[in-house]
C-alpha cells in the first residue's frame, strides 16, 4: 500500500505476541493500528522482554503500518479522590509509558477517569497530577487524553474539562488528545452536518488546539445523541450516520491523525474489513 494513503486502521489483538499485531494490521491494509500492550483488565504488568520488543520493532519496520497507538488499561483512575487508587494508577501509567517508549510507539491513549465522590475541579487536578508524575521516567511518548461519553461520574466528556486537565500539565508537549466520535456524540456534541461539523472543530481548536489531536476513534453510536451512554456501532449503522465520517475522512487537517476503528468485531476480520472499506470509499478522489 502506498505510504500516502490515509492513516487509517483498527484496534488489533496482540494474542500470541506483540509483533503479531503488525501482521494483523497488514492483513487489513492498515496504515495505523491500536493495541493494548498487556491485558487491559488486569493490574499485573509484566515487563516486556527484549526479544518481544525487538520482534515488534522489526515487524513494524518491515510493514506499511506507519503509526501505532496504545490504548491504556481501563482499570486506571488517574482522577480518583482515593490516594491508593491514584498511586496504583500512576505505577501502571508509568509502566505503560515505558512500554511505549521501548516499542518506539509515539502515543498512549488514556481515559481521564472518574471523580467518584469528589468535586469536578479536584478530580481534573488529580488527573493532571497523576499524569505529571507518570511522565517523569520517559522522554518521547505522548499521552493522548480521550474525550468520554460522560456516563456516571466519568470526567473528560467536555472540551472544557479536557482543557482544564491540560492547563495543569507541566510538560505540555507530552500531552495531546484523541477524539472518539461515539463518545462525543453521546456526550452531546453535534458534528453530523457541514455546519455543526465546522462549529464543533472551531470550538475544539479554540479550547484544545487542533494540532494537539493525534488520533481519532472512528465509531458510530448505538445510543442517541446526548444519551451519555457509550455503545459503539459499525460505521454508518448507528445514530451518527455516514456524513460525519465522510467529513472526517476528507478533512486535510486530520491527514496525520491515526484514524482507528473500535467497532464491534464479531468472528474473524470481516467486520473490520467491511468498516475499513466503507471509510475508504468515502474519500473523495
Ligand atoms: Zn478509549
Ligand atoms: Zn475510543
């Protein structure tokens, strides 16, 4: 595949070895992929072995996969009011960053967390402080804060909340953003028409800076606009509709953003293939 094709791909499995993710991506003609570097539902973080790091880097070098994004574990709550939870999250976040750095992966996508019984301002500050501490042992990898659907006490569903976290970040060049279409739609941001798309991205640029956006999660939404419920649907078969994805796929500002599917997988690679083909078909010649 030509290196000039859009940075597009899907979340792939690392079952059987990290390096296998590259082959899975290659099989689907992905120029970008997202992975977990370890089980996303376990606190235990086994350090990566030298051979496994080497095999991964070699595999990527010999592939058309230009960008790899890691999604951080779902267990962490960097915004927690509970010091022991924040400490556990900090240790894990640091390990995740170190793994990315070893694998030469530029981006780690992170959910800001949940405020639980604390107030919003405290939670956003706690989140930033966990990130500030975690960044100290690495030098290159960037944390990408992902916008959330806003279920329960989860923080980071508004651009203002993400901005507030960012304002507390010390090493600002080490933090950027990942935009999830399903989460944004569910949290009440409309970007489905030419007009609303333009208004939304202007707002994003004003508050966060569009140049700080490095990844887009391409997911349609099963749940309604503003439902604050996070349920991903296949492209074009949810409530967002195809037009919004067409606008994103043809937006030259997002040329260097890794556009990653997190849509339902089913058996095999058929579902991914179908969603990727659909997105590719939206690109205007
Ligand atoms: Zn996510
Ligand atoms: Zn996402």
